[in-house]
C-alpha cells in the first residue's frame, strides 16, 4: 500500500519531539515547567459553559455548512467594533483556524504553487501548504533584527511566477512581532501590485502590549479580493478546545470555492458554535484584563532573558511567544539535556527548539520559542531554571 | 488571484441545489416534507448533554491530537463487543467521518491515483478524492440490479496500475445495500491480491433490518494493513452536530502519516469528545429500539413505492436511505416542478435527485434518493405526495 508523496513530505510536530523525554523525566519525579506549548492557563469565560447548558434541542443536528447565523453575527459585530463591516457571506465558520488554513490552501494552491512566509513561522503551515501541493518560500529573519520581515526588497526577492500568496501570523507566532502600520502597508501594496492573496493569520490580534490599535489586513478597501483573514476563538478567549475558527474574505470566487469544502464536511460542531457566539459577549474589560496579565508575563520573560549573558533577544510586541538565540551549541541537544541530565531541586524546564520553525535548513539551531502561558511566579522560576541550565550545560559541554 | 485546479474540479453539494426553490416555496406558504437530507429526527441520547454539564475544567484546553483516551477507550469497548479488538493507537479521533475521509485521501492519493467506488455513491466523496488529486473509478450499478456492486469481474474491470483503494459505504448511502458475507469476502480477497487499501465507510453499521450480524471490513485478520474503517457518532447516536468520527486501521505506516494531519490541526473539540464517549454507554436496547423504528419506516417507504406504477426499486437492507428509478423524464425537472408548480392542500415533498450520486455522466437521471428520517405519519404523507406528484407531472409533461 502506498503513502502519498505529499503526506511523506509532511512531518510530525516539532513541538512533540521531546514528549517522550518529558514523560520519562516526569516518571522519575521531575517537575517540568512547560514553556513549550501555546495552551494558556487563563480561564475560559464562563459564558461558554452557560450557553451550552441552556441548549435545549433534544436532537443535536447538523449546523448550516457555512456556519450558524448566531456565531457569524457575533463575529460581524466584533469586526464592526474594529471599524470594518463584513457581510454574513464573507465569514465562513471553520473547525478552528487549522481547518481554515487547510481549506484555504486546497482552494488556492496547485502543484508547485508558492506561498511567501517569513521564517521562523508556525510549523503547522508546513503541513497545510505541502498537503495542498504547495511550497513555502521563506523570508529569512534573524534574532539580531528582531525577526522583522516586512521589507519591500525581501518580498521582491521571494516573489516569482509561481507565487500565489503572502502569509503571516500577526501578531507573530513564534516571534511576537507586531507589524507597524507602515509594514502592513508595504505588504498590502506588494500583494495588490502582484495580484497575490494576502493571508493574515490574526488569531492573536487582541494581544498587543504597546498600546497599538488592533490592526488587520482586512482594513484596506483596495485589497477586497486579495485579503483573507484566518481567525479563531482559541487564543482570543482561551478556548483552544472549542475548535472554532473562521475564514473572512470579500473575494466572491474564493468564497464559492471554500464553500465546496464547507459543504463536503457538512458542518462545524453545533454546541461549540452556539457557545463561541456567547464568548463574543464579553466586554472590553475582559480583553484589557487578559492583555495586562500577558504584558506582565512578557515583561518578566524579557527582563529575565536580558540578564542571561549571551542571549540575543529584542522586545516582542504581541501574541504570547518570544523567540531568542541562546549561547548554546544546539538548542535541541540542550533541551534533551535539560530533561535527561539537569534539575534544580527536582525542577526543569521545557521550551520549543527553534529549528522546526524554519524552512531553511541550518537556521534556528541555537534559538528557542518561549510560550509565556504560565502564572507570574511559575514563569519566574522557569526563567531562572533556563538561566541556570545554560550555565551548567556550557560548563559540561565545551 | 488564482483558484486551484482541484478546487475548480469540485462541486457544490447536489443536495443543496434545490434549496433556493424550497425557500421560495416556503415563503409562499407551502409545507415541504423533507426526504432530501440525512438528518434524523431521533433524539440524541441525553447522556451527551449530561456529560457536558458535568465537565468542570474552567479552561477549555486542547485535547491530545490523536483523540482523548476516554473516547478512544469507549470505541475500543464497542468493537470488543463486535468481537474485534483494536489497540489504542489503532483508533484516531477525527472531526466527523468527513475529516477522517479528507485526511485519509490526502495520506494515500497522489496526482492521478484512482479509487474504485461503486456508483451511486455519497457525493462528498468527490470533494475528498479530487482535492487530494485523485480520480474516482466508478463501478456502475443499476436500480434493476438492486444497486449491488461486489462482483469480482466488475472489480477487475475497474482496476489498473493507478488504483490505490476500494471505498464503499456499508450499509450503503444512498442505496441501502448491505454487503453479504460473501460479497465482503470478494472485496477483501481482491484488495489483498492487489495490495489495495480497502476503505469501509461504516457509519451506518447499526442500521440493518434483516437480522444480519453487524459486519465490518475490520474482521479479516489478513487485511491488517489494507483495511481502514471510517466511523462516526453522527448517525449511530443521532448526534450529527457533534462532528465526532474516527479512522480505524492497524496499518502502522498509515497511522504515522495520518498522525501528521492530526497534529497539524492540533485536536478535535474537547467537550464533543467527552460527550461522545458518554454516548457509547447506551445499552443494546437503544440500538434495538432505533433499528425497529427505522425498519418500520423502511417498510412503509418500500411498500408505498411498490404501489406507484412504473417505479423500479428493490428492498434496501440497511442505512436509512433508498434509491429508486421513477417513471419521469428527469428527476431534476420533476423536483423543481414539485417545488414551483405542485401542491396538494398546500403540501409538497423534497428528495435528492439521483444524478449527483453518479460519476458517470448521464446516469441516475430518473432516479431519486429518499432519506426516511421522518416520523411514520409524515413519511406516509410524503410518499403519497410523491405518488400524486408523479401522476400530475406526467399528465402535464408529455
């Protein structure tokens, strides 16, 4: 029996690579501080659970394929408050941002089509692009440059006749980079000029820490046919297990083709849609509170990293990740060592080694992604463990 | 901006084709009896709702990518009772049977790979196969032959060097055909000989009406590497809106590749998994009761169809669909006419015209699929409307 070439070209998640070592370390009684996955500890607004408890149809029926009106209307209202109006048929509900990405790639990529993506990037983009027959054309960024990517000349270098789209996470996972209005404009102009889709994965939109206005690729009227927003309730409301996302676009031809995939999979889970609509009823105070909490964590991580000799890091402006270069020979070996050979009073720490976030071989070898999803006190301890680990590792690996 | 060739090759659902006419008919005050969609009216076991109400994690977290142990164990237990034991890692939880099919096709099909599927078939197979670059090679069946398809010579005719898999819905949607043990054996032997995947879409397994044992393609030990079961709670427990399915296979290489897609989309909805595990706690009396209800409906539909002059139909043995040839020139025109020009005391009826269930052009033009998902009394009225409609349509269309 054969396995498809596209499946073979995909990989298992680099974030799960050290899972077996973590299991072993825990079995030996070690406590692990997890900075390796983006599962926030923030409570899901209880509206979610209330809405489900009030659901009273004794038959759990299919929802409409493009999504339930109650949720589409809630998302419309959210964007209205950002100053951008979408019609109902411009919002398609998906099973998480993941299904949104999968459907979108299947709809726009042929064998050998290229997507420009700044690296380091969210590793699952690999699977969505490759399984649709596409190729990622990376714009390489560096720790020293604060991982900024929106430069006209970089875009031109990456572009060729096979390019179909530019895609980026903004605010950035794994880098925390938030595009400035000028940078967003640079990308918008480039996409318009070359008639490219410009795909903004904006699931972290609410998490910006410098008082910036919340920005979106949807704000440019001239990009009506180019712009596609990937959205999700997972991070916005700490509801990762709901698997509710959306594709938002004004491009009618694209909508019609996406709808084919929506119809083929019939519908998105009914209760999760009803409950996600209720999430959107939280007030601005909810976002302010969460933003404040993450900002505190960002500040803690950043400050602690600056104190470690040899670390290269610039202050990230958003999401709940930061990327840093460590003064170690190899972040993979270092992570493995932290789980197998290191502890401080029985404690150790996990992060995501950088290599898996790059498409270019050999990049990111001494970098790590930190997800600051732990409470303040745990975060401080985790960062101290990182500092101590680097010191000890370098003493024993010369 | 370009749309991919594979998306262009897909179609909107043929089941939704007459939706605009239905909306218009309803606006004019007509009552429509819906036999066109497979949304059962049977109540979802309340275990589902109880389980959700008892969920007490304040953070709605991601589940594990391959599925939650509580649900995997429930499915293991269900198959144990059928006499087939699966290990935990042989069951991958998916977002409905739909995601199972999508992941599977992406994992096994390259550009031009072929899948043998008896026609008429579930129309969404088109999108899953085509979006993975594959081609459906149909085995054509007929109303006169009771839509039976498992013949050695038919399989040989359809096979060529590009064939990767044989796929079928058993019990059948749209035909209601249930494979006999000998037919299942014919397919199993053929798949083994030619080293093909044999994909049993067995979501209707519990719905057989002749007292047959519940059968599965998983029952052949020699097919350990070939057999893949597509499963779902949607029809089994009348929980279509849960979007919980599974891929079951002992093929380790396939498992590893499917896992890449599972990890890329992170997880399946947490609450729906917890609640679906609770569904599996219903006793055999639940299935007996539901089976009895559907059998009564099957008998009603079949008896009523036999009374209509010129209809060709054989007694279907399972699922909750039947396919029949009508004495009309064209089932599409007839359906449209039923919505726009016909009523009996303000009532009319909808079914799914047959053409969309075939891959071969020109097939199924005078056939329809009937989903017997209505209560007995409504079903009788609907079938009377069909009989009256055929009579009147033929009087005015000569």
